[in-house]
């Protein structure tokens, strides 16, 4: 602990693995919990707690706020390489979403996959000081597409969206993504070192004039639409 992708901490580690055959565990590495929600419930806000999603962990989100981070100060780390990284797949309802309402949240190393056409938003962020780092967003496939990958509210001040991949094919028969990132008016934001490709209208959209923030060193390979 405290090395590689897993940060050191002052609180507790909570391990999550949907493939565990031991049943609902206590969150230890030997007896992991089965869902992210169980780990969030067990964690303590603003305590430096870290939730570790094991390689191959998989969850299906079927409704609005189907996964929600409600406790401030949590760090969520996905382990695994390539397609073996923890994966959240959105199905059933176009309102299916992963919501971050708590402040000071960091999430990294996960895959978010759109599995239903015209999904309104994959991740909704209303908390301040949220960091979304080094994740992959499969925002389109051959037949389906999300309208927005990350949607922020005006309350999402100081958001940091960095080193993520927003990907999809050049052509699909479903919804064209309106924006990979649609940012409201939260100030002091950072959007940097991301990779955007696939079928989209725009990669980054601001809803209003935003005076303080940085968009830097991103790579746009837009197959259909404009950067």
C-alpha cells in the first residue's frame, strides 16, 4: 500500500471485487466487498479513505444516480491493465449515470462504457474539487452513443479532468456525442492531457463564459464533427 497506483493514506483501505466468490465481505483485501456502493457506505468522509477496485471488477448501472459518491474526501482507484480495468457499463435507461455529489473526490483507472443509445450523461459532477484522472470513456459504439460523457454543474469549481481517453468509432448508427466534456461555470478548472476521438459534435463545450481555468495539452482526433 502507498505505492504504485494506490496512494498512501491516513484513513482506511476498502477493497471491492465483483468477481469475489466469498460473498459480501468486510472490505479487506482477502474478503472484498462486491460493489462500490458498499465501500462508499463503509468509508468515512474526509478521513483519507481509499477505495480500491480490483482488476476485472464490473458493475452495470441501469438508472439515474445508479452509482453515487456521496461522501467527501474519498479516493477511488481502479487497478488492472487495458480491458481488465474496473468497468462501469450503462444500460436499460437513458438516464443511467454515475454521480459525484461529494467534494474532494478523486477517481482514476476505471472504464466507463455507454451501453444504451442516447444516454444523457455518463458522469454527473456537482461536487467541488473533484479529480477525474486516467480513465477511459467508451462514449460510442457501432450502434449506441452517449450525449455527454462528463457533465458538470456550476457548483463543480476547481474540477480537474486530466489524462483521460474519450473514444469511439468514426461512424455509428446511434447518437452522436454532443460533447465529451460539457462544463457549466465552475471556475478554476483544469482540462489537460486528454485524448478525444470518434464521432462527436464537439469535444469540450462550455455553457457560459468562464473566466478562470485552463484547457491545455489535449489531443483531438475528431473523425466526425469539430474539435
